[in-house]
C-alpha cells in the first residue's frame, strides 16, 4: 500500500489496519525484526487467556548492524545484559484485573521504550478497531495503548523475541519538531497536549467500564495534566472504594 502523498505515520498506521481481516493484528516497523517463535508465543497467550488484548515479548536491542544485544527490563524501563523474570509480567500494572489500574499504569508508569515494544505487540483486532482512527499528534501511541488497556490486559512473555534496532535515524531520535512533522506533515502548531488529553478522556468515556472505574481513570488523567510529576491528587483514595 502506497499513498500518493505523505500523510504521516499516524495516518499510515490507521490505513494499514484497514487491510486487516483476521482476528489478530500486529504493526511492524521496517527496521525491527522478530525472532523465531515470536508469533507462536504471543498467539498462545491470546488463545489461552481471553482477558488479554495485547501480547508482546521482551525486546533485544541491537545497533544498526544487528550487533550489541541488550535485554530490555520493562518493569524498570532500562536495558541490561541479562534478565531473570516470570513467564508473563503479571506484576506489571498493565496486567491488573481492574481496568482503571491498567489505564493508570500505562498513563503514568509506562516508560517510553516500553510504548514502542507494546505498540508493536500482537493484538486482538476487534479492540484495535475501537481505538481508530489514531490521532495525528505526539503521544498518540500511548493514548492508543491506554485506550486498549480499558478493554483488557497487556501481557509480556518472558522471552526476548522482539529485535529492536536502534540507530540515529529512528523516530525516537528525532527532535520534537521533526517528530511532529513525521506524525503529521500538515501539522500546524496545534496544541498537541490538548489533543492528547481530549483523546484520553474520549477513550475513557467510550469504554465499557463502570462509571466508578471511569471516574478513577479521569482522576489518573487529572494527575498527569495538573501535577505533571505523577503524584497522586489528595482525594484519589476515596475512589478506591467505588
């Protein structure tokens, strides 16, 4: 699929999903790779646990020539040479039973590198479809994952089967202005933070969770907007009883 003109990465992601007909779907960046067994490991979790809507594996980071392997520890948001973990990262907030806890985990705790890893996981198509179209603003990928978390758990298999190539021309190495243009070439200086907040709120209100859970999600959103430091607002505790 090729567009007549550059529509930006977010629109490309949305359009590519329009070609999907299967139950499962995965986006894949051109410079990353999958080790043998990646799809088998992810499909197994999706087939065995209907509460999971997305599965990825631990990533291995390599340079542009495929060298220098490093293992990513998603729980700490760092790369290291080795990792000892569990079959699935059940301790991560993205695997919580409560939707608002998963939403809070993605919104306030998910490191930037984990967003790329989970964003390229294997997903249930029916729930991806509910998050479209993707927003053409910085941070749309985190908004997407937060919205997806309201419908189910985001799991990580304890095998390093996603090979993430790190090089100087990748999106994460761009400055903010270039990144905004890559997402949307027609970007006109709009308040992208406002677009983010509105999209988070829409995802919460459109989700099938209870009003109490929606309230807890909106409290998490208010923490992100008002405080910025990820500290809890004073009255959040009362909502734990909802």
